[in-house]
C-alpha cells in the first residue's frame, strides 16, 4: 500500500497507479474529519478541478464523501483556476477548498490540494494531520452519499465563481491603460483552466488578443502544461513571426503560474518579472510595502527593495509561506522563482492570471518592451543573472551529501562564504553578492543547484564550482 504524502502544494500521484478513487475517498474523508474536528465544517467546502482526465468525476465523488460526513459542498461547474477557487473560498467564508489539480505536472498526474479557511495553501501542520488521517483510512470502507440525495438534502450546490473573480481583477488592474496603449497581446492558456479567463478579460476591455491552445485537451498538446521556455516553442514562434504582437502571456495547467514572452519572442525569466513588477508597483502605481520571496528566488528583488528603502522577507520554498504574509497584510508583493506571484489585496495564493495582467499593464503604461524595462532596472540597481541546474547523484554521493552540506569549506573556488542560510536547503552567500543554493530532491537522486551572479560569466563559473563541490 503506497503512502499518501503531501508535498509543497498538496498530494500528487500518477493516475490509475496511486491516484485512484479509493485513495481520493481516503483523502477526502480525512479532510472531512479534520474539518469536523475543528468544528467549522458547517461553513461548507469549495470543490474545484483542473482540465485533467477524470477531474470532475473525482470532484463529484468528494462531494459524496463530504455529504456522508455531514459537510456541504460548493462544486465549480467547470474546470477552474486555482486562484479562482481560492478567491471563491474567501468570498464565501467557507471552511476550506479541495482542488483536484497537479498544476504543471505532465498529463499522467493528478492531485489534491487543500486550502484552509484563510485561503492560502495549507501549512505543514495542517497537511501532516490530513496525511496521517488519510493513510489510516486507505483500507477502510468510506461512506459516499448519492449525489441526488446530497442535492436534495442541500449538501451539494453547483457554482460559477468566474464573475466575482473578474470583479476583483477589474479593481486591481488598469484595463483602460492596457486598452489605450494599442498593445496587441498573445495569450496561451496551454489547454488548461485559464481558458476563457485571461483572454476574455482583455477582450472585454477592448484589447486586441491573439489566442492559441485555448481548447480543452487533457494531454496538454503533448507537453507538460508549464509555461517555461522549453514547453512553449509554438507560442514563441507565433510572437517572433507576428511583428504586430507586443507581448505574450501564458498560464500553466491550473493558471496559478505565468510565462512571459517579450515582443521579439524573448522568454523573460520569472525572477526578472517579479522584480520588474515590484519596482513598477512602487514607482508608477504609487504603492508601498515590503516583499517576500522564497530562498531560491533572485536577489534582484532585494536590490529593488533597497532602492525603494523597503524590506524583503525570505521564506522556505512553497507558496504557503508567502501566502501567510499576504493574508496577514505584511507585504505588498510575494513571489517565487517558479513563476508564482500575488499582491496585497488579493488571494494569498499564486495567481498566474493576475501576474500576466500586471505585466500587460506595466508594458502599456511604460510604453517600453520588457527587455528595455529590465535594462532600465539594471541601470538603477545593478545586474543579476540567475540559473537552476540539476545535479544527478550516485548512491555514494547521495549518502555523503548531508555531511558535505552541513560542514561547508570557508570558500568555494576561491570565493569566501560570508553566510550560510539553512531555512530550506543550504544557501551559501559570497562576499561579492553572488550566491548558490543546494536543495535535495525529495523524490529523485539529485540535488538542485540555484546560482546567481552579477554577470553571465561569473554565473557560469559558479555553476561549474557548485557542480564540482557536489561531485568531488
């Protein structure tokens, strides 16, 4: 019997292997028992799903499990973006949300993400509780109420969370500025839940939009639904070939992550987008406040904070920790290098739709390309170049890794280590402002190396030095 294990953003597993109706019933009942124990279950649970195989079937089964446990459900009528589910959870003041999604994972995966009443991804103390309950229930016969009976007894309501979410985004984004700029925008929802969200909002505002990959395809066109440069070659080609397109905006499978392409077809790394938006929100929108970023995210954000005399809070990897700061009103913007972002006044959850719209507003207001904006920012705060690589480990290297990282040398490749940060992995800060971070994969024999420097040349030197340190 496979153990159910929650990661940084819920439990994910391969369909028909570990992600089965039996295990879905176990996790759903575990969440029901958790909410009943907390005494808040009568507030109901928002249930949603992404564009993957069987998503609605799993969601409907969960409605029956919750109904049998005496908990009402609000089921989204179509596949729905993760940030929209979070928005609906807060709007309804529900007890929590259950979202069937594997985000940007390949089509063979599905997953369950639980969000508690405060709206962000569940923190470890919550998921540990649910995980333990679910594993204890795996071989049990779990009651499931028939959906007709659940509806008759008011345990089951279908909802459309789109209109209320649109209303919120119209308060956060200057659509008039985007429409008035004459900007023509390409949109790519990657066959995922973003269909009819980003494109529709822009079209309603009168913005010329070119949309691709906007029909339902649970295979996601044969690529993982991740808007990274390696998976959006068709989108980049479209923008390169059409010189009337001023910006490309993409979202991942559940629309909580973003991918941005400049007018010349250049993919802009999320690290740089986060810093550009932070600077724009303070400098042009007149807002103020601190930022939060994960330990693996570029220090370009720190440089922007120093320039505007505000602070940066560093968190472990996992948006739940950034979401906490947003929920508490402690920051203006929070983001992570894996293309997650949200802002004050919005959900404490990654929102790729919001991020894309903020980028469109910034480009429209500034009337410059993203590469021009990045060059301007570098001119004010200095240049930062960031990269992540995977280092595969032999059994011997994997066994020796903890001791090596726990007792680092005074320098690596002649660069003095001035500080070691261990909030998540092992991050070595160097005297010249460059850094490297090592994080061991929880599922594979590899370590992820993140590095940042003030030039491409120094960055490449750091990556070589980091590999040599691990493999020697």
